[in-house]
């Protein structure tokens, strides 16, 4: 009887030890998982959130495909954008010309592919100019404040008071049509949004303890801006640029449509739509195809920008 009781007690002890071991392992795993989550950087967490947004991932894929098409346009396009053949002008779609030809016998599909280069270059380069001007102005207004903030805010209000398209047409009329002038004009007109947002970020960051300690310890202003303020503004710059690119693409298409943007024989989607007007009834694909590409491109960038904002903005996360 005593032997039976001893065996029973030993089994209970073994079970208790097993339960305690399992609990200890579970606690260790939980602590390891917690450490792993804490160890994740801001960008890792943002990427994990972004990956869960299926629409954002699809739009990212479309944007990457457009970028590859723009880079490899001379390889992908079946013809050059300026190859003319008047013997086949205004031809409907065939196996040799999948979307037909224009009034000069140029392949429409090839011109759409080369137009991708123009549109993306305008969107990206004009945004680089706008981000640079907007960041400098926003940092100056938010960091130095006082009369600098008043001057920058006044300039932003002046630029914002003019209708954007009318202002763009005026600048292009003065500077003259052309791709380089288009980069400059759009960059000069699209910096205000960046400046407003960066000004707000810098004013918030400037009041934080670590920035105040840097200022009070006599830290160099340029070093503080580049080392502490710029890294904390990158997420804002990414979102603003992603949402600004489609606006620049639409502006380029509009100005080219009006004859103030990209000039022949360069291929531009807006220019193609303008040139196709006399042939809407006989050759609808001439205007429909570049129009669809513009819609897809603009929507992809806009939805991608929304997804990035949701992933990068802590307020949107919560």
C-alpha cells in the first residue's frame, strides 16, 4: 500500500514538473516574441502593415511594371516613337501594329510605351524639385519661426491662391514649351504641400526633449536638421511624393494636350490624345488607349500613396 502511494506521489510530481516546464517554455517563447516585436524597426513594422494591404501591393506591382516599361522602352517597343510610314497612316489594329498607327504612320503602341518614359520622368523629376524646395522652406519656417515662418507662410498662401493649372499655363507660356521647362514649372508649383507638412513636423519635433537638449547644448543648426529632423520627416516626404507624382503626370498630359508641354516628335500621352481628336470616329483606339493608360497610372499612384500613408502614419495605424 505504501509502495502504491509512493508511485502515485511520484507521478504527481512528474506531472507537476512537466506542467511547470511547459509553462516556463511558453513564457520564454512569449518573452522572445515580445523582444522580437520590440526589436523591429519603424520601417519593418511599416512594411509588415503595408504588406497586409492587398490593394496597395497590387498598385505597387503596377507602378513597378510601369517603371520597368519606361526603363526598357527601347527594348520593349516594337518600333521607335518617331518612325514614320505615310503608306500606313491611320491604320486600324493589325498584327504588325496592335493598336494601329497615327496620322504619320507611327505605331501607337510604341508611342504609348515611350510616353511612359515621359510621364514618369516628369512625375519623378518635378517631385524631386518640389520636395527639395518644400523641405527647405518647411524646415526654415518650422525651425527658425518668427519672421521666417511669416515670410514662408505668406509665399505659400500666394502660390496657393492661384489656380494651379492656370498658373502652370502662364509659366509655360513665359518659359516656352519643352520637357526641361515642364520639369521646372511643375516643380516650382508643387512644393507648397510639402512645405506645409514639413513645417508642421518640424514644429512638433523642435519641441521634443532631445531636440531642445541639442539646441541648448549649442549644437549646430545644420547638423540638427540633417541628423535629427530629416530622418523623422522621410515618411512624410515619401507619402507626399507618391501622391504628387500622379498630379504631375496629369498636369503634363493637360499641358501637352494644350500644346505647352512635350513637343513633337516626342511621345506624350496627353499629346497623343490631342492629336487623335479628328480621328475619334474612325480610329477610337488612338485616343482611348493613352487615356486608359493615364487612368491606370494615376489611380495606381494615388492608391499606393494612400496605402503608404496608412502604413507610415502612426495615427492611421491606430
